[in-house]
C-alpha cells in the first residue's frame, strides 16, 4: 500500500523513499517503545538515557528492520517493535560512548550528556542503553541476540581501531573501510538480517538483505564523512570540520591525503597543528574539496549504494523492495 504523503520522522523525510505503509506505521509507534525502554527508578539515569532518544534521529536502522521483515511471510508486530527499539538503543549506546571518546560537545543539534553532566554519566547512560537492548532482544529471539552480540563486538573493535588511528596522516584506506564496516555497516546489516529472520524469510533472502544492509551502511558512512566537511553548521548541529580537529579522518580526508600537490601539502601542514582554529578548520575543508576528497568519497558512496541495490534483485517486487532501493539512492543524496 502506498503512503498517503510525506511524513517527517526525526531528521529524515521518510516520505521521500518509504512507500510501504505498514513500515511507516511501525516507525510511528517506535518512540513509545523506546521511551518505555529507557525508564529507570533513578531519575538522573533515566534523564541521561532518554537524552538522545528524545532527540529523535534518522531511525534508519529500525526502518531497515521493518522493511526487511516485510520481505518475509510475517512477524508479530510487538516483536518487530521490541527488536527495532533494541537495535536503535544499541546505536544510541555507541553514540554516548563515541561522544566521550571524541570529546564531542553537540549531538543532534543539542549539547551532549558528557558536555552537560560529565563523562561518567554519559558512559553510564550508554551502558544502561546497551543493557536494556540486550534484555529486550533476549526476550524475543536468541538468534538475533547472538547476531547483535557479534555486531557490538565488531563495533567495539572498530571504535578501538579508530581511536588508534586518530591524528594519523598515513591512515590507510583499507583500514578506514574496515572501521566503517565495523562501526556503521554492522548495525545496518544486523537490522536487515534481524527483520528478515523474524518474519521467517528463507535463508537466501536473509543473506541478500544482510549484504544490502552492509553495502548501504558503507555508503551511509562515506556520505556522513563528506557532510562533516561540506554541510552547513545549521544542518550538522556542529562546526564543519569538527572531526578534523579531533583527529578523526574520514574518507574525504584520507583520499585528499593520498593525493599530491599544493592543496594536499597545505592540508597536511594544517593537520599537524595541535588544535585547529575555526578559520583553520574552514581552510582544511577547502583543501579537502580542492584535492578531490569530496568527489572521490561521493563516487565511492555511489558505488556502495549501487552494490546495495543489486543485492535486492532476487527479492519479490513490491513496496518493501522499492523502498529499500529508494533508500539506497536517498542515502547518497541526503543534505544532512
């Protein structure tokens, strides 16, 4: 059934790509499940854990789970909502820990918990969200719980690998791809596999959707990296080039650093400085663009998105498949 018009959800206009009305309906009910999941008798913990949940977000992972489930015979609505909420909480937990490690001051357009109330409260909120997620998964399906554990192990390894490469001007592109696969693509893949499995889809369809999710996650991360360089502050909720200042070099930066010429030389000179000023961040972003970093990363993202769509070839025609294909195209064109 086609949706009756665009719906705004978090920071993404799902009406641009989501035409499967049952999935849209599930997304509309997700916030209630998430809010209940982070309740606590301790008011401080409840407030900290609800901080990011209340800010919304793109909700791409739950949307993927619902659409993947629509490719199978069917699953209980309650189970889909609980598992989708759990996967979103795993993502939220990683963001809390990410913000502490990156010393981030803003997230989703508002101050981070670590900026407001310190690292200890932020880490505790992240751990609480993770614990809630695992408990919710364990109450629904042991196979999905095992997959989720593997995904979070991959995410932790990716976070450590990223930390080990901060301020590394010689960071290899293959190492970057491994980090992106672990930190971002793993949860995209989990969302697709979990939805298909819960709905009783045959193993080939579960695998195809898992491969789609992984490729989509890599495309998503590549575009995220470009947006850190080129998106306006109003869209990002933070100063462009913030990751540069923190020594976290995304795909456009690494592509630019692997070039030769005066723009690359200037970029390397800037990145060797202890703490970039706002003006130097802007200059570094300009050098990345001039060195072909943005165009190169965008081309790689487009290739990943194309790969994602090819994995859908064997799935039955219909709104779920069409929405997944549109999402792959939207991911590489999104403005934030």
